[in-house]
């Protein structure tokens, strides 16, 4: 093997530098030993990165598995007797664990009770945030754990290398330390999120329980409100019955007694004429006729008041407030012993004021009374239709009456019937007209007459205040002249 002379400067490509090829700088004749040592460091760094890559996929174990791999990788890289991975006090307060210590065998310590004194002192210095080593020992190597530009802890090792770690070794340790810092930060964020999730779940459960409690209380309050409304309405109805009883006592009784007195006077005059105690004359006859006419008018007035009061009082108090279909059902049941009666309801029920429901039901009751008393019918049909703009109620029968005859009787009743009877049609018309409606008579398919009653919807803004409306509006029975006199 020959070599070129020293002064030979023949042109040609530049020969590669051995430092460039091996990464080893040495003044010695042999590069082999330094090359082997550099290769070992490289292999340790590769093994450390491989260990970290395996730990990164162990997500189900949380950050502890990754931190243990980091500490073991750092210990192997430094051939360390002791390796410490610790957070400083006040940093990442929610992260766990706060520190790990690994010995030369790879055993992990999570408590400082079994550690040697120098290891405990180094651990205490890191946790306290001291920038220097706990004591003068050049074998301790410490690199910071950085997160977002600030130091949150340190990775320290008591190395067993033949020489001091080189910059490349420190770079590997910083990579390991920063990876541990990121893992601990992620753990803290996860724990914070888990805490918030648990708190949100607890608040949701409390809100759900509270909502159920409120729903139960609301249901109980509604039931109590309904019971109070029913009790109040029964109280009002009782008060109305007492008022009607007073009216019967103070008005109807007086009419009947006055009529009886007029008849008694007329009878006395007739007896006087019959026995000859008094001479008969046109003037005496006229006086007897006047007494009888007065008795007739008083009797007629008493009968009208009695019929209105009897219909209002013939039903017993109910435990629930009746709707119009329920009231009509009771009216038809009342007449079923005498008639074959059917009730048909069409459309959605519209809630009216109690007074309107009762006025319509009383009008239907008057019509049914006329059918049972005067029409000589065997069948009747009551139909209730709810429309968008009106309520249509009809009473049809198979009797012998005609629409023309009923229209004539209504005209007579409007003027006042001469015999003091047959006020039913006029009462029907009065009740419906006061609600803003109309009454008509048609030929029924059953063969008799159909009485049609139409009430507009909504009801008039200022209808006549009836008995129940007055009671509900004032909260007490309405006063009348008779009440005041009583």
C-alpha cells in the first residue's frame, strides 16, 4: 500500500472527513473506542424513544404508565442508580402522580419514605423549585420539565456513565421530561373535565329530581284547586237555593195568600147574594168579578215564579261541575219514564259560563216539559251541535203539534195568556234571547215539531247577569228587593 507524496496536490474530489462520517472528534490515532461509545449513546437514545412510543399507546392506564416508562428510559440512558421525575409545588395541581422515583433495578417508588437521604433531598429541592442540586455531587443530572415556556418540574438522575453526559444525552432527557410534562398536563385537563362532568351530572340529577318534585307538587296543587273550586261552587249553589227559598216565602206565598183572600171575599159576596142577605145588583156582580180577576192574576204570577224556582231546585248538588252535555243528559233522564228520549252531541265541547250552560239546559227542560205534557208524543230527540261560531240545540218529537201552532202560542204568551198558563215557550225564548240567540219551530223528521235554539259564539260581551254569574262575580249571593225587605 502506497501513499501520495506530501506535496502532491493533484486535483480531484474532496475526501470525506472521518469526523463527518462517525460523529466522533478525537486527536488520537484510533477512532474506534470513541466511535463505539457514540454508537452506544445513540442506541440508548433509540431505545428510550422506542420505550416512550410504547408508553404513548397505553392510554387506558392514564399518565402513570407513561411516566414510569419515561423514568425507566431516562435511567437506562444514564445508567442511573436513581432517577427522579417530579412536579414543582403549585404547578399542575390537579395532575397525578406528583412524582416517581426509579432505582437501578427499575423498581418504581411513589412514596419518599423508603428513599435514601440524598434522593429525598434532591426530590425535595425539585418540588420546592430550587434551581440547583440539593448537594455537591457532580453525578446528578437535572433537566427541566417545560410546558408553554415555563418550568413545571424536573427530571433528575444520578448517572453511572464513565464520562459526563454530552449535549446529545441532555437533549434526549429534555425530550423525555417534556413528554412527561405534556402527559401530566393532559391528565390534569382530563381530571378537571371529569370533575366538571360529574358535577354537571350531579346537578342534572338534582334538577331532574327537583322537576319531578315540582311536577308532583303542581299536580297536588291543581287537585286542591279543583276541590276548592267545587267546594266554592257548591257553597254558591247552596246560597242560591236559600235565596230562592226566601223568595218563595216572601213572594209566592204572599201571592197565593192574597189570591186566597180575594177568592174568600168573592165567595162571601156570592153567599150573601144567595141567602138574600144582600140584594143582587150589577154593581155587586162587578165587584165579585173584580175579586176573581185579581185572584186569577195573583195565581198566574205565583205559578210562573214557582215553575222557575222548581226547575232550579229539582236537581241535587253534584260532586263535579256539570258541562252542558251532562246537564242535558240529566234533563233527558228526568223525562225518560214518560218518553223514549235520545241525546246526541256533535263537535268539541266549548266551556261556557255556568249561567249560560244552565240557561240553555233550562230552556231544553221547558221544551221537554211541553213535549211530555201537551204534544201527546212517545218519542223525543235532543241534539247538541258545537260549531265554530254557534251552538245549536234542538228538541224534536213525534207528537201532534205543528210549527204554526207553536208560533201562534208564543205570540199569545208574549202578550200574556188570558188563562194564566202556558208560559213555557215564552220562558224558552227569554232565556235564549238573553244569551244573544234565537228560537225557531220546524217540522221534525219524527213527524212532530222541532224546537231549534241557536246561541252565537263567543257569547255577548255584556250578557244579562244571571243568578250564578252574579254569585261568581261578587263571591256572595246577589241582593234582591225581596232580600232587602226580608
